[in-house]
DNA sequence: AAAAAGAATGAACAATCATTCATAATTATA
DNA sequence: TATAATTATGAATGATTGTTCATTCTTTTT
C-alpha cells in the first residue's frame, strides 16, 4: 500500500467520524478504527488532531473549488453562472454529505479553537459568487444598488442553510436540485435590473 | 442576593465564555470565575455543562421570540413584516453579540452531542418567517411557485450568514441595518408576484 | 540470506477537567 | 441568642483520551 493511500484512508475516515460526532466528540481511536489503522499510525501522517481537520479543509475544499470553477467558467452569462453555482453547491452536498457536514459544522466554530488558522480555501470558494455578482453588475444585468459584499454572503447563506436542513431531514418535499433552482431564481429576480 | 440572580449571573457568564471559547473549549472554572462564583456553586443551579447550554437556548431564545413576534404582529403587510423580521434579527445580533455567537455556533452542532434534544424554541423562531411567507402567498402578494419551506430557510440563511461574517469583522463597509434592508429587498423582489 | 531502514502497532503515560462532597459561611427560625 | 436550614466553597476524585515510544513487522538494500 502506497504511503499516500494511508494518508487518504485516514482523511476519509476522519470525515466520516467528524461528521457523525463532531470534532470534539470524535476520538482518535474512532478514526483509527474506521481507517483500520492503529492509533499511533495516525501520528505518522498528521501532527495532531487539529491537523487532520485542517487537512480536510485544505485538501477537500481545494478539489471542490476546482470543480465548481471549471463549470461556472464555461458560461459567460452571470445569470447562468449563478444558477450553476447554486446547483453545483447543492449537488456537492448531496454527493459528499459527510464532507459537507464537517465543513458546515466545524468551519463555523473553527475560529474558536484555531486562532491562527485562516481558511483561505473557503474564502476562495465563496468568492466565486462574489465575482459572478460583480460581473453581472458591470454588464448592467444586476442592479448597482445591491452591495456585492452583502449579496454574496446572502446567496451563500441561503444555499448553505437550505442544504444544512436538507441534510438533517433528507426525507424532504423537494429535491436538492429543485431547492437550488428556486434559490437562484429568487436571487436573480431579487438582484437583476428592471427591464 | 436572590436565588434567581445567581442563576442569571451564571447564564450571562456562560454566554460570554461560550461565545469566546466555544462550548467544548470553555471550562466550568472559566464560567465560575466570570460569574464570580465557586465551581461547585454552578452545580447547585445546573445539572451539568450541557444543561447550561440548553438553558441558554431555552431562556434567551424565548425572550427574543416574544420580542420579534410582538413587532412583526404590529404589521399586516407581509412585505413589511419580512423587512421587520430582517431588521430585528440583525439588530438583535448587533446588540447581543455574544448570545448570537453561541446560538449560531453551537446550535449547528448541538445535534452532534445532544442526541435527544430538539431545539423547539429555535424552530419556533424560524417559523416566524415561514408564516409571513405563507401569508403573503395566500394574499397573492408572493408568487405561488415559491416553495415556502425553501424560501424560509433561504431567507433565514441569508440573514444568518451575513450576520455571522459581520460578527467576525465588524469593521465593515455597511451597517447591520443596511445589510438587513438589502437582504429583505432582494427577497421581496425575488418572491413577489409580478404586477 | 543477512542486515538495515522504514512503517506500523497498541499499551502506557500524563494531562485535563467535569463533577462531587466534606466543610464553612450565611440566613432564617424559634 | 441558639439552633436549624440553606447556600456556597474549592480541593480532591476519577474518568477520559491525545499523544508517545519501545517493540514488532515489513520491505529494501547489499
């Protein structure tokens, strides 16, 4: 087994365990068990428990950013781009539910216990929305009065919260795609310049 | 000093400490120190650490619900009601920042470690939005195609995420009131029936 | 095949804290 | 004022668990 395989096995196990129990309640021994590895082995690949979490942020968000950027960049119309972002974000959450839970839960309180760590990857991700909105405003498609800083957060928050509750009770009235297109529609009507 | 005073002193201290450190990193001794009380005294008023957190949820959210309900109920127009909710929510976060942090951070991961606890108070709060949207749809002010379940979450999520980042860096371009009215405007344009 | 290097193991360690409880201080009652 | 009842204290306890490291297993090199 290649070294990198074990690194990844631990990461994948940690995503699962963190998602189930949360960072603090998760035990190193839980992760080790899930990864089918001895407790001590984890410390051959990571410095400590935090380091595992940070690695999840860095590596896994990195992959998502690339994916979503590629897809939105294929479009030129900011309206379409916004819709694609919404749908991709939601699909990602559906397909990588454990990862999504870790990101959503721990991201929010990460600044509590990792004072020094700034999650630049995450900022980069949200800024995809920011740039789409900016582009739309430059072209006169979106209203100028809308503050881009507010709109991007609002858009992301709307998607994220909807996704969060969808995770908690997936036996829902609507599919994740329906939710995504509803939200992007609301935002498009909400921010586009009147004809 | 009346008994209830000490109960409240501990709650207020806990809000402060939980906001600063997060639930897990907060020590009972930190709370005791902040409340100017012995460690053991806390256990005369609360069963355990979780119990303090749950009490914060129950008691403090309860107060907020009453406030916001009273204010929105003074209005009859769903459009106005939505705006009032947005502004009140944001103002609350500005004025009770510590409380807001605790609610936002811990609420999200509370289901990870408190399996049995369902935060009915919180659901009640978000349902204020839900009912406003429903009302608007009944009157034909808001589009029927908008799914109320999605819209309420999207609205709440937008407010909450914007507030969250505002808390993290309050040296912002915009005031919390500006953000609130922007978001309610986006949503109103987004969901209202075309003339 | 023997020796060296590299990986993996998991029991043991040490530090951390939530919680308890014997004792003390305060307040109420007789 | 004496006694009982209530409230508060904080040192000690005990359970938990992240991390270490002596040892074993595996692979590579000579």
